[in-house]
């Protein structure tokens, strides 16, 4: 316990020092919650005390809480969105035959009163005084009894009661894999207030933003249930179920009907748990002595997969530690939650059935979120690409690292998906709020694939080594600090010395595309004149590989003028350096560029723009020129 508290203190003190030196600030919350779960009707009651520290220079007269469970009611905004979007999440709709046609009906629309989710708050007080709390959909609007002055604290207390919905998405009960309780977004959660103001977004099934703090949670539930989730179990020798210290036998009183699980989670912005009577629980040691918990159904069809998953996840965590930075907590739990995969503080809820490759991929991705969403925690609603995309990037690297056969370009699938999005004509700028995309198709590719390409293409721009250094510096500087898009850009600039404002602007704030081509190759005496053209609006530096008829190769590099940077020869990193000539720069306003190659020694066989395929050129047919 002392070590846990010390970790939190160190994190908070570091944040305070950072704030003093750079005017950065963030709010602080400390939750205490006691909840009793009725497993017969899936209803629960709880009490919450929240100490809120206002580190801003604003005087706060109102605060907002998220009541996520209220989304799972007929007529909610989430229900309306399912009924209006062209391509609703297949997990959230029922397919119904109407004659020869097939329609998709919102599953929320058909929920009965004992199947819906709800979260009701009562007896809201601020420092013992009644405050006016009003529920508006999935948001609780609270007019305070007294303003919270800058750099002061206040204590909120409230009672809450909820009903766990039949699982539609992420949280819920009795899902398709038979998990009884997936308890995500289950409690009144205070909204984030930062330099941009309040982030009290309604819950429409997208992503989340939260305030860091310490969670002290007691969960009382039927004694037959096994729990896993966020935080550290404080009374493991009372609970048993594989959590107790080695050599200690847990003996419950004969008439014990319930157990109270006491968890403490320091410096997190979320608290999630899951429970089932038939969970198996395995514990293995990960890197840096981190406890890796695996909770999954006692189903003979999946046990081997979950056993085989365990050593791989230890390797993946080690890879992430070395690639980004050390995981700062002392436990992580992989929990069969029965619905896709979703990241939470110190844990994931994920599908437990299916092919082994799928389980590995999901576990690898969700674990990666610990770095980008639960330690860095950019605003997922406003910038989902920073979390989903960067997580996809390190996931692809990790999967390639543990694979028997390595891929030359582990990001190939992301590029293919992005090209498909561009061809569809449905692309939105990545500045689009996660809830505002016209289609899930466009949201997914923009966030996951194009977000991943932001980093893999950055390798093309400043070199793989510089991107590696950028990730580590970004993590070190901005962990527990909610970074923005400009922070990753400025970190890359500081590491490399390149000017990258144009890259952040064109790639994330517009739908401009990259399209370069070899327009012509003309013979002129003892030289060959190569004419390149920029067809797309987004500029890039250009790598060119020339192959000669005698089997030799030569590289040419055209810097981008507005980047004010010269990349190292990329062939050095692969061990066989190819001679490279750095040509004069190419300014964006010029649509064509010419250079010549002497023919005195060799005859050109083939010319290729970007042999690495890391530049996301949307039309690559004209990127090669072969002389036959």
C-alpha cells in the first residue's frame, strides 16, 4: 500500500513541477465509492465521495458528470444515432427480413424496462450543502452550492443507483460469450475541464476523456463471483480466487453470501471491472515484475488459447516498454468481456472466443492503449487518431516483432485501408469530432489507419531512428498530461530539427492527398532528364531509387523546401548502404521538377519513387518508370 501511494505522490509531484515551470495545469479527482451489486436483478446501489481540486485559474460555478448507462434506453442519443447512420455497428443492431429486403434495427430500441441501462443520482451535496443536479440524457448538470475558486478543493457526495443493461456495446450483462457482468462506464464520472473548457460530450458509443485521480472502490457482490479490473486488490487474502499471497489458504465463514472486493487505483482516469462465476484466473509475471492477470471462462474450447496468450503478452509489454516507455503501474488484466475489445485503466475487456490470431491481435492492441490513452490520454473524442492510430502503429510493430516471418512493411494494411477511404470520396479531416463522422467506415479508417500512417509516414520524412526517439521523448514529456496534436509535432521537430507544421496541417486538418508521378524520362546526349510532377495538393520530400542494367542501384533525394531538413540516407539503417545524391530542394508551388542522370557509366533500367512504400501516394501507377 505504501508503495502504491508513493507512486501516486511521485506522479502528482512531477505534474506539479511541470505546471509551475510551463503554466500547464490539470484538474485532480479522488474518488471513494462503495457499491452493492444485486446479481438477481442486475441492479446496484452506491455512494460516492469525490474530492475535486481546481488547479485552473477559472472559478467554476457548475460541474458535469457522465451517466453513460443512460445511453442504453430507447430514444437515447445513442439509439437515435444507430437508427440514422448509414452503417451502424453490426454488434448494436438486429438484422430483420422485410420481404426481400434486410433492415437493421437498433437493439437499444427494443430493450424492455428490465433490460435497459440507467444511472440515477440523488442527494447530491457539495461540502455538505445541497446542490442542484439535473439529468440531461447521459450528462448530469450540477449548479454548485458555492463556486470553486482557483487552486482550491471541494468535496462532492452523492448516492447513485443503476441497472446494468443487456450488453449492447462494451458495458452490460449476459453477452454472447456468457459473461455476466462487464462493468464499464458504470458510475457517475466527472467530466474533464481543461484549457479548452468542459468536455461534457453525450455518450454516443465513441471514445472517452477523463480526469486523473485516485480511486478507492469497494464492491460487494455474491461470493461466488470472481472479479478483475482496474487497480490493486487490497484485501486479496480475504478474497482468494487466485489473488491471495502464495502459501495462504483463504477460508470464508460458512454462511458467507457476499464478499466485498476492495480496489485502489492510483493516478488513473477511469475504473472498470468485470465479474463472472466461472472465470478462471491465471497470474504471470511480466516485465519489471508487473502482475499480468488473465480472467476467462472455464470453457474447454478457449483455455488453450488463453494459456498460449500469456507468454506472448509478457513479450509485447516488454516491447512496448522499450519502444515507448516503461508501463508505470504494477498490474494489467486481460479479461474476457465478451464484446470486441476496449481499453480501460490497467485492463482490457475483450472477446475470448475465436481464432488465436484474433485474440492475440486484440490483446496486443488493447494493451497498447495503456500508453496512448491511459498514460498519455489525448482527447479521444476530438483527436481519436492520436490514440487509435498511434496504438495501431505500435501494435503492428509488436505483432511483427513476435512473428516468425517478418514483414518488410508491417503497416501495409493501414495504407490499403487509407487508399480505399480516399477512393470512396467519404473522407473527413481528422479534426472531425469522433461523433460527427457521416459513417463508421470513415471514422474507423481515419482514426486507426490514417492515424497509424501519421507515424509510419513520419519515418519516411525524418527517418526511423528519429521517430523512435520522438515516441520515447513524447511519452516522457507528456505522460499524465493530456497532449494535443501540436505536442507530438513539436516533439518530432525538436528531435529531428525538421519543420513539420505543414505535415500536421495537411495530413490531419485537410483531406489533401499525396500524389507524385514520373512524367517523363528524356534522353539528352550523355544524360537522362527525369521530369517529376506533383499532382496532389499535399507536398512531400521525394526518395528515388534508380536501378541500372548492370545490377547496381543509386538513390536520389529531393528535400522539401518548407521542411528545411535533409534526411539521412535510409539505406544505412538496413545495413547495405546505397550511394545517394542529395538534389536541390523542391518548393510546393512548382508543379514539376527536373534533374539529370549521367549515362557515361550505366544505362537506366528502372526508376522508382519511394521504394519504401511509406509515403502514402494515393495513385502509385506512375511512381515507377521502366525502360525496356
